[in-house]
C-alpha cells in the first residue's frame, strides 16, 4: 500500500553568521546550519506519526517543510503520489494541493489574526480555496464550529476575548475546513492546561476518524505521544535517530537518545523517581557538522571509535522499527 | 489557621486575600489562602491557569502588580510579617533569604549584561563581594549548577545560551546567597523533557544539600508528585486541598483534585481513560461569588455547598496532616 | 460576515465607549468635531468677508462688532481665522493622507519582503532624513512653486521616513508570526498576506502617527507661510496671519497675531490628544 506521505532524503539548510567584509577578506565563510539533514519519513492513510525531539532538533522545521511553508534544500516529498517538493512554497499557497495538507499551530494566541473575528479566521481558507456564496459560507462555518464544539455565539468574538481552549478550537476548525488528508500539528497542546489538553486531544482523535485524516504530530511530550500516536519518529540534531510503533519505541527503545528521553518522563507516581539516564556534555553544533561523526557523540553514554568515523544510518531492528546507532542490537 | 507542622514553619501564609483593580471590576484573585512550608521541605502549589498560584508567589516575594492589593492576611517568614515589612527590609530579604526563579528563563535575565556580571550583582548587593572575589564565587555557582566550562560562560550573554542553560543561570543567581526558601514558578514549562528532568533534579539536589525549602509552582501534577512531599491544590483563588503527595494520589478528598488527577496523562492510561473538567473557572469579578468556587462545576454539589463562606476542614491522614476546603469531601480512601 | 449591520452597531457603541470613557479623549473628540464643523460651515457663517478690506476700520481692538479685532487692512480677524480653518485643515489632512498611504505601504513592503526593496526604501529614507526637515520642505516649495498642492507634497515628503520606519518595524515583527503562517497555509498569496493580514495589524500604531503628524502638518504649512514660502496673501491662513501680526505686536496690536496663533495651538493640541483615542478606536483589543 503506498503511503499518503513519503519523504526521502529531506534536507533543509540555513546560512548563518554572514561574515563582514574584513572577515571575508580573511577567507571566513558563512556557516551552514543543518536544521534537517537527510530525513526519511512515511505516513500511511489514517495513521498518526508522532515526531519527538528536544528543542533545536529540527522537528518544527521538518513539519514546516512537509506542510510546504518552507522549501527544502534537497530531497523529495511525495504526497498522494505527487512530488510537491518541486513546487516552490510561494506558489504552493495557490496550488490545488494546498487544501490537502493543513496545519494546527502551537500557540493559539499567536496563530489567530488579532484583528479578525473567529468567524473570519475559520472562513478564510474557504474563501481563498473553495469560495461559497455568503449564506452557504455562514452555514459551513457554523457547521465547523459545531464539529469542534465551539459555541456559535463565540464566532463573532475576537481572539483576545476567547480562552486558550476556545482559541485552540478555532485553529482546529480552520485547519479542517476543507477536509485535508494530512494534518500537521506543531505542539498543539503544549500551551494548554491539562484539562483543556484532554478536550483537544479527544477532539483531534474524533476528527481523525470522522474526517479520515492522517496526522504528523510534532510534540516534545511523550505522554501525549503515547495517547494519540500510532508510530513515533525520534529526531536529534536534524537527523532521525529512531522510528517505530509506539509499542516498539516505548518498550524496546534502541537508540541511546530515545532511552534517555524515555527515562526523563515523570512516572506520575509520588515519590518514585525513574531510573534517570542523565546526558552530560553539550550537544554538538548543528552548524557545519562533520558528516562522518554521529551527532550524539559526546553526550551519549556510550561511544566507540566507529561513532567518530562513520555516521550511523537507520538500520532495521525489527519489522517497522529502525534505529541509527552502531551499538543498537537488532531484536 | 495553618496545618500544624513538627517544627515552626519557615514560611506561614495565613488568610491571604488579594484583589486586583481592573477596568472591568475588582478581581478577587486570592481568598483566604493559607499554607505553610517547613525548613528544608519541598512543596508544590498545583493549579490550572487562573488559579492564583503565581499571584500567591508574587505576594510572598512582594512583587505584586501595582493593580493588586492585599486585602487581608499575614505572611510569616523568619519571624516577621512580610506584608508589614518596609520596602527596604523586603529588598534585603529578597535574594538573601528568599529567592525566586521564573518561567521564561531567557526573559528573566538581563539581555545586555553577561551572566557573570549578573551573579556578581547579587553578591555585591547582599554579601558585599566585589571584583575578583565576586567573580570567583560566580564561577563556583555556575559549576554548582552543572554548567560546563564555567570560566568561559561567565562572560557569555543570555542570548548565547540555550533555554536550559539560562534556567541554570537563574538557579545560580537565586542560590548565590544561600537563601532559606526558593520559589520556583513553573521553571520547566517550555523546556523539553530531558532538560526538565535535569533542572528538577538539580533543584532537588541543591535543596537537600543546603537544607533549603522549595515551593514548586506548576500545573503538572505528575511533576509535582515526583519531586515534592506535599501538594497544595489551588482553584480559582482558593486552596482546595493541602496534603502529602502520596495521600493525594492514593485518595484525593476534594472533587477538583480528583478531576485534575483524572485529566492527567499517566503511563498505562489511554485517551478514553482521561476526563476533562467540565465548565470553566467562575468570573472572579462577580460580587456574588459563592463560598465554594468549584460549585458550578461539581457534580457532588449539594445544599451544604451553597454556604456563603466555607472553611477548611482538617482531615488527618496516616501520611501526615491534611486539609480540604469542601463541604462534602470525597470519602477517605480505604487502604488496599 | 456575521451581519454588517451588527458590525456597524457594535462599532458605534465602541466609538461612544472610547469617547466617553476618557475625558481627555472625549474633549479632544469634541474639539475635533468643532474644528471640522468650523472648516465646513465657517465660511458660510462668518459675519464679514475675510478678504474685504476697510480702510476706515484698521487696527481696531476686539469689540462687540469685531470679536477678534481688525488687522492692518481693516479686515475682520475673526472671519479670517474661521475661514482659514478650512484651508489649514485641508492642507493637514491632504498631506497626512498622502504620506500615510504611501509611507505605510512602502514601509510594510520593505519590512515584509526585505532584500532590495528594503535597501532601496532605506536609502531613499536616509536621503530625506539627511536634510533638516523644515529646510527640505522650504526647498521643495521654493523649487516647485508656492501652491497649496506643493505645500501638501512637501509636508508629505518630509514625513515619509517616519511612516516608513514605523510601518517597516511593525511588518518586520510580524513577518513570521503564527497568524501569517496560518494565512499562507489557508491559501493567501504573499500580496494578500501583506494587504489583509499584516497591514491591518499595523494600523493602530500608524493611527497615533497620523494624529501626531496632523499637528506637525499644520505647523509646517503655517511655518512655510510665515516665511513667505507658503500660501500667498490675501488668502487667509493662520501662518500668514501670525506673520502679519508679528509686525504689530510691538506697537501694541496684539490681537492680529494672537488669535490665529491660538487657533493653531488648539488644532495641534486637539490632534495630539486625539492620537490615543484613535488608536483605541481602531485596536480590537480595546473593544470589549
């Protein structure tokens, strides 16, 4: 079965630190930040793939490249068979495929135009990509508000008059307005209270089934991953460290970073401290990294000579489970 | 009336009520908040946004927004009432005996001064250390909070450091004069889970080695459970439950605490097992706020709950003293 | 839209709220309305023809017949001050409208697109700012001629860098804001993103700019006229009147310069105080 989304060899580089004219005379060049470095990703129909990693690992950048808000430096993004990486982001806004991939943003306050009412925020994608006459538009917006359990009276309010949970729901209603096939969610619940988080996660779960969507769910909260995701991809400094089903990743983590990550999650039991794997040392710089050295070397509790001379690639550990580490054992 | 603790408490907040004057009315942000922290004890104040937990911390530190007025109460610390202290006395206390770390670490540091200079400032103010002596102590502090290569980092600016490192610097700043009490206001929100664990472990370790009391303010019950011995649960400006962490998890007595537990993800729980809390916080500007502010959201609400004033009830527990602000608290959990 | 009529009704309520809530804003609004009414209706209602000279009644102090006295040609100062309102207000509004539209659009484009647009706009701005602004205005009017149109143009040019700078900063801050990304993902091309998403958000700050510049524009026009580079006599204009009156202060005929000067002061005062009120009116965050 062909996957809905098939990303191969995706890279995104940024130039940083433009040297001044004097430094340039000395031969100094700008650095290249490898935000995303050779990532492969696959999401099937109706599947939820969690993308986890610490801040700075490139997951937000990857999400935005997949959602075609940014262009990749290299690589292909096949969506429903078509390579959408070839279409520049600036033109993608007006492309018919735009409606098939949508996004829910992290900060509901930031992602709603402060001068637009909730109604207008939800109506915008419809007006832009599938215009309807005014009366039908109003009906459709009301239908969407209903779908996300947003009281109709709130539609005429401005974002600053809505609570965090209500704003989050406006963002979701807007994202699903045109029935996308893939929804990219960038930390949709990290700015919300725990009770509101439950409401939003249940809503997302319900909508996924009702509207038949796949999710790319970016988060740093492993508990949320456990609740809503089918598969998990762990990123570290721009590269994929491990990929597998939720069960495989949580029960048999193979990459040392995944293990450290899981050990840091609070157990939730009072007074019970988990066996913590502390990572000491500073992370390597993502600017002009040595392509032969494993990104995790230096912080990793293990390490061999091979880790400094050969970049580990994703190797299968079990069917559907792969890890990029020389020292990981196949199951 | 506070919970009796074995030793005289280091910090005793009694009947604290705070009101904010806004354009749209008076917000009764805190009402009769009482809790105590013993020497070397670690407690958590847990609540959702709007519960008043940050306001409580600000009131203790004396850094309330100018629109906020303390309507009543007493904050006993080291033998004096912080609410009656003069600004000079408070300024002397802050940093030396009483310290606070904040939620957005990069935002809480001065962006145009080096990290070393900022620590030296605190040392100069409270311990009269200057020049090389201050610099040496600052470097010690950076090493204490496990920042690698402290000598070089002394001259770094906050924008050159990661979020986790900025938080460590803030901890170094807070601890540089060996305070007796540290208030940590959501210190790890926004940090990823490995950094969060490292920061919390660091705070715990430093607290234990220096006999320092810690008040952790958070919305995360799981985090509170792991690091704190006692949890104070707040809702809409009230302390609704004050109990040992183990007791709260084994058997919460306040319906809100129970609902909060039911909404918190934990290993082994599926999405269907979680339940959100119905309704929302009451509008704290209302003149007719009921005695129990959880009334409209509680399915156990009955006649005794509609009293205009509710007083906390002591419910001793095997694990330690506990209090609940409820007219019909949940039954005591039977030991398995 | 959720009921256009509702929208207008809500807006009117908000307007009333803003005006009544702060007495300073209320006062400024009242004064503004008075100024506009004077500009519109004044010329029809004045007791004397502002251009009509009367050799018999020169230099008369304020009296029941001539409320503000008469000037050296026997013209009624009151009528001239009132009639001048229209000209001065027109110059002020026209120049501010011109610079507001051009400056905001240019600034937002520079801040949003960056690159060569930003560089070109930056250099043009820098060039204008290199001159002492009033001197530049004088230069433009002197080169192009003493017409109302050129005064408007000169005032607009001189204020252009200010608007560009503010608009550019606002656009720059919002360039990667969440709602801008959301707009792109909702199918808005870059032009729409700039015009319908970013531009409306820069308006509240630009409104304060507008009110401050209105005051400056009037002063600029008056100043140019004062030194003879503005409107030509006998057209009544506050600046010219102050210039004329200045010759007579020493000999004791204070009213010729004072009343147009007071009018100038009131107008600038009103516009400055209006600034906050205008911003409150435009910014939805103030609406509850």
